[in-house]
C-alpha cells in the first residue's frame, strides 16, 4: 500500500486499524487501554475507526507503549540550509534603545 495515494480519511482509518491491531497483539481490551490512557472506551473505539483527536491518539499510543514510534511517524525536522542562510542574512540594522516618555524628550519653551 502506498500511503501517498490515500486520502486523509483513508490514512486515518489505516492508523486506527493499526492501533486496534497493536491493542489485540497486546491482548488488551478497549476498556483496559482506555483506563491506561485516561480516556473513555468510546474514545478508544473511535480511535480504532480513525476518528480521534490527536491528544487521545497519543495517549492511546502511550498506553500501548508505542509512543517511541512517534519519532518514526513524524521525525523532528531540522532547519534547512536555505532557511538557515535566510535567517543569518538578516542582520540588525539599528539599535532599539529605550523610548523616552513624552515629557522626558520634549524641549521646554
């Protein structure tokens, strides 16, 4: 299966199916995973269908001891050399000294 060819809904359903299989492989009930994750059993059921909030998804992954897989799921992105050079090219043009209040800097006549 090429995940690039799937719709967002199909990818969500695929991830939900993988969560379910991980739960079954661990011989855990939905109720037990819900207890471990601190969510409701219905939240686990919905996650297994691919309909879940990100925080609940992560909590379930933690309950299944799969949180380490998140680095493979979405690796940390390093700054690209192009972005780094753009950031380095912006040098400070002027100092930002303290602003004087209206009364301090105004000449007295």
